[in-house]
C-alpha cells in the first residue's frame, strides 16, 4: 500500500500567526483555539481556511474474541446498534444532526447482513474477525483489503469536496482489541491499557485481563504495526487506519475520537508519522489506555468530558470548537480595522 | 433588594436518571453531559427540557483604578471594544452568531456616550467607577441601582421567553476588581488571585500587586458581599450579579464564563447560595484566580481551553455542549425502543 504523507509546508505559519495576533483580543487570549486555527491554516495552506462537507464515519465490525467474554454486552449489540445508527436514534445521530455533520456508517465486518441501506457503506471484509485467543484476528490479505478500502473511502470523500472527517466506531469487544494494539505499539504494559470498556464489573475486568494476557502469550507483542493489526485488530480498526491515511494524503483534517479510534491512529502513525499534523484530538476518554496513547503521540486533546461511549461522539461534540477556530480567523476584526487602540 | 432563590425540587431527579440510563449507551458513558442533562431537567422541572431564545449579555463598565495603571491597555479600549461589539467584529460576536445565541451589550457604566444603538441596553449608572485606591468604587445607592437594573434586565429576558442566559463582560481594569472581590469573598490570599489580565509583563504585574495591596490597606478585606461590591466592584460586575440573581429567580439557566463573571457570582452566591443549582460553569480560565473561585464554589467547569479573553467567549463556546445534553435526553432511542439488547 504505497502511501506518502508530507508535513504541511510551514512557510505560511508566520503570516497565519500575524493574522491571529492582530485580531481584537490580547495576544494568545483564545488559547487552544489559536493553535487550532494555526493548524487548520497550515493543513489547508490558507489564511482563510474553510470547512467543507464535514463528515462523521462510524466504522463497525465484530470481534471473534467477543464470544470469549471480553465485553459486558453480547455480540449482537454490534448489529443492533448499527440498526440504531441507520434509524437515527443513537447518540452519534443526535450529535451529528446538531452539529451539521454528515454521518455514514461503514460495515467493515459486522456479523449480520444489512442489505443495501441508505447511510450505510457496505465494505464487509468478513462477518467478524477470528478469535485472537486461538489464531490471528485476520489474514494479511484481509488486513490489506481493510486498509485499502478505508483509504478508498477517504479518497471518495475528498473527491466529493469534504475536507474534514471525524472517526467513530462500533464493535462489541473492540476496547480489548484496542488494548492489545496499544500494548504493542505505544510501549505500554498490558494491564495499564485494559479498562472496563462498556462497563465491566471487577470480575469482568479480571476476566478480560486474563484473556488478553493469553492472547499476547499466543500472538506475541508485535512491534510492527501491520503485524499487530493482523494479529489483534478488528476490521473496523484496520479500515479506520486506512481512512486516516487516505484522508491525510488528501489534506483532510482528521477528528480523532477516543480509545479505539486512537488505536487505529497508532497503526497509521507508525506507518506515516506526519499524519499527526492533520489530526485534531477531540477528548480524553475515561478508558485508561486512551491517556497513554495520547502521551505516546504527544497529543493534547481539546476537552475532557468523562466520555466513554465511542461511536465518534467525542469527535462530533468538539466540532463547534473547530468551527470557532476557523470563524474567528475569518470573521474577527483587527485592532486596525475596528479602530481599537493596541497596547501602548 | 428582596430576592429569594429556591433549590429546584429534587422530586423529579429519579425519573430523570431513569430516562438518562435507559438510552442506548452504557450507563454513565456520556459523562459530563449526563450530569448536565440532569441539572437542566431539574432546573426546568421537566423530563423534556427545552432551550429557548438563548441570550448572551455582555456587561461593560469603566474602572477609576484603570487610570492608575492596573491594566496593559488604556481605558479607551473599553468603549472602543463596545463599538466593536456593536459592529459585530469581536470574538463574542463571531461565536454568538455561530452558536445561534442572541447578543446584547449592556452599558453599565462606560466612560463614553454611545447614544441609542441597536443591540445596546443603556443602563449606565455613571461614566466609570471611582478609583478604589482613594475611595469606595461606588456608593451604596449606585451599587443597589446596579444590582436592581441587572435583575430587571434578567426579568425582561425571562418575560420574553428566554430560558438560558450567558454572561460576559468588558471593562479595562476589571480583572483587578475581580481580584479584590475574590480576595474578600473566596478566602484567598490577595497575591494568589492577581494575574496578568490582558497580558501584563512582569513589571506590570508587580505594579498591579502593589496597587491592589494599597487598595486593601485603604478599604479593608470586606467579608460582606454588598460591602465588598461597593468598595471594589465595577458597575458591570454589580449589574451582572443582579442579573444572575434575577435570572435564577425566574428559573433561567446561567452560563458562567471566566474570572470576572465568576467574581460577580461570588457576590450573588454569598447572598443566595441556591443560585449554584442554576449555574453551568463553562471553562477554567488561564487567569489564576479563576481556579480558586471555582474551588470556593465547589464547581467543576466543562472545559479548559486556556482562554483568557473575557467577553463571555468561554460561555458561548460551550453552548453546543448544553444543547447536546438536552438533545440526547430528548432524541436518543432507549434500548427498548431501538430493539438493542441490554447487558445480560
């Protein structure tokens, strides 16, 4: 999968900083929105950036290991929640409508036949991964197909004029998969990156820890991102990694949600470190491994709202802050234009 | 000023929690949005709360002490920035437009004649306060008139159907006034609540510290909120305190911005502690005294974006999160209605 992501040219940075600093406000007073405006201007190579056709993509997939008991919920909840997305009743629907973002669900590998449905991108690699307690979650060719399909989806968005995409996911068992990837790729001890997911009790958490330790005893702690992805990934995680790579290739802004989305980014980042310049980190999830992923990536998220829902809800909730960064840059008066005295 | 604020009746709390917990998400997974939904439901005494005619009020006033050098900017910037608000070019204009909030500027005591202007509420008590280095900032009758006028403004908003109001301010020198009020009312050492305001350098900060120590040496550390308000307040701060009291009396949600807005709330809270039930704390400002105010009030703000601009920018920036709390409560499907399996 040839893919090459370049850092945005920094030549425009000084002019962007000048534009930010002459707005009618004390220098630096808009805090994180100012660094966001600078980042967006750099990605778009523009002093007047524009957000076009903002799009949430929710990647769904099932996990063979879910049947071994790594989640508090039964595996059927994956397809049932996809139906909930398609019917408009989930949190991600409510928030995407509110924020004016488009929403499409990608069936990357759910163990259910949805047929052809409005709002659904059919991209099923297989009806769920294999159980990584017994064998690699997917074959190398399934992994490559997942990444390639994700990349294609992002390229199609870009071709249709979208320049900002938010990532979300659904898949019973996928915090377990994210924990294994984080253990492999972010230099973190396995126990520190295993959390309660959708709400395991103490006994459930202990069971999840024991199962994931068995998985690593079988498959090893792969340091190669593509090897780790095949060993422990989900189809939704692999396809997200591909869509992130494809999006950054096309200069899209990538809104990064929580623990599982960031596990896909760990793969993409290991392959193409410059992808970070395109990433806006939305929130710090309550899932403990997310904080460690963010430290590994040197990322500071915009907000911390104690979310742990997934679906991309954190990404869509911060979208107004992304808009605000663009809007102040484009719409605020300067000291000169407003006739306001600067500092003496 | 007779005013009595009651805590919302808690009888509806259990039904609200039940409604939140049966939505298609793990219990608690929407974190801060869930507590916000509960709070809003309690304030409105409704399982289906609605946000109506959201309004930002930016209170402006001048400070006699500004001419003594407590700010990095000249006093004329107050009226020049009010003109910028009226022309639509300031950060608060940009963000209010984006978030769909109305914006009105209240001239509580600016040293400038604006005439009658669209978007401006003329409520001038006097053209700036007296210099608290030499005498109380305002008389008892000026203070009472400020509070009464603020209360009236909030009552008028409520009468016109508004049920959520955000507070912002403009006034060169008003972080100094807020520091003195915080020292008096939040049990904080003076030096710990003095910051750089709009951007003082080290020498300017030292001068501000020395001036405010002189002010306290003259006027004392008043523990009575109304005495402290007259001694060190600004007209914009006093009028905000009145508007907060009047808003909570009418059951409005109050969006609390940063350091100066919270100094007004310290006064209102000392008079009517139950006002906190109506307050949504937007952000933690970079101004160091704000964190101490929040600790004093036992408040945890929604976000921390390193803002220190004032104008109400923090309050308006979190408004989409307030909307999101209401929207998920009203629009999300339940496990039962969506046909999603709950936890086994």
